[in-house]
């Protein structure tokens, strides 16, 4: 029997303690998560009131947090929880079963998904990699900005795969592409050893619905076409999902550029931005290469399909 239940009548979660000092007690529990959609923290806040002893005063309120990833009580650096809250958190964590922890994990991911889909990009302070803010790169992974965003997971054969999705956030670029790297997971849900170094990958145009090969699968792995078919089968609205993610990242990046305008890109330690003598001429910066310009390496290909890939 689950220790954590949801009461649709009360529209609240309920904790049914079965052992230890709180055995036989029933608690009404309000669950909450960090309200920053870009935060990767995995803890859930609990606010509990006893529901079966006729006392619902503020003094009976117990507040604590559980770390879903570690399956243990969460203690922040301040450590300001009361001894009663600490003891209750330990008791709850000890009683929760696998299905309870799995439920909490799903609750966390659903809340984060809701936050991401409803976020106002004008108010969200997303942190982009320094090299992207400097203009040295234009590609950003969706998981870099939204660590708890829904993974593009799909089953294939007897195993499970995930497509890690990266996008170009250059405000001047009008591409409709996502770079998808296919990662095979082992039974514990982490990337399989043989798939960590050079995962098969494609550059997928979600508007034209075509893809270009970037990384070839091993002989024992599915083909890129099979992986794409498996992904599309599990994600019926894949093209629309990729389009939304791409737009969201580009909008957030524009806001990041506005915030960092005139700040020398957050004062990053970079030789190009070191203080110089006013009498010295400013450093000459190489002209940026357009995505459709010939690649300077002399291959004859467009830059986006060669060194700019």
C-alpha cells in the first residue's frame, strides 16, 4: 500500500504513516517545487498538517523537503529546519516505497513541464554557456537551459533511447533545424557505455521533415532511419515540439543578450576583453562567417555543413 496518496475530494495529498513514532497518523500534505523552470534541483517541499487528531493549528504544521534524486530528506545550506521537522522528514523518507518515490519524480517532472510551457521569456533569467554569449558558438542544448525539461525518450526493441536536442540560437539565423544525438540507456537509465563517446546523430529539419547524417551508428545498433522512426512513433507531435523548443531558446537568448549588453559578457576572463592601454589600437576581430558562406577550410562546402557543423 502506498504511503503517499492523493485525495480528489480534498484536492490534496495525504500521508498515511504506518510505523515508527508516527504510526497510525494521517497527514494532509501540500506539495510544491522550485518555481524556476531553469533550475535543475530535484527536491519537493512538503507542508503537512495532522488530519486525524482534531488539531489543525499552525503549531502542528510540519515543513520539510525531500530530495527525489537521492530519495532522502533535503537539507539546505542554512539548515533552519526544526528538530521536529527533521525527525518527521526522516520518518517519511524511511516509509516511502519505490512507487511513492516514482510518483514524486513524476510529480516533479510534470510541474517543471508546466512551468516551462507557461514561462514568460521576458521575465526568465536563463543562463547560457559563456562561449555562446561571446559568440564563439551558436548551438545550445535544450537540457542545458532546462535541466528537467521533458527528455525525448522512446523505446526501441528491448531497450530505451533518448534523443538529446540542440539548437542554433543565433538571432540572425532562420534555420528550422535540431541536432539530435541518440543515446542508448542501460537498465538503470544512464547512457550505455558503448554509446557515450560517439552517439549516432542527425541534423533534422523539422519543417521539411528531412535529416542529414552527422554520426553513424555502430554495426550492432539501429540505423538512423530506424531511430528517427522510433522517435516519431513515440512523439506524434515531434515537429511541433521541436519548433516550440527552438523558438523558446531563441527568445530566451535574445533576452540574455539584452541583459548582458555593455557588460563585456559578464566580465568573463577572456584575453579579448582584458584591459588595454588607451594608446594601443583596439584588437582587430575577424569577420564572422555566415552559415551559407563557403567554408574557409577550402572544402568547397557551405560553412554550416562543414566546420560550422
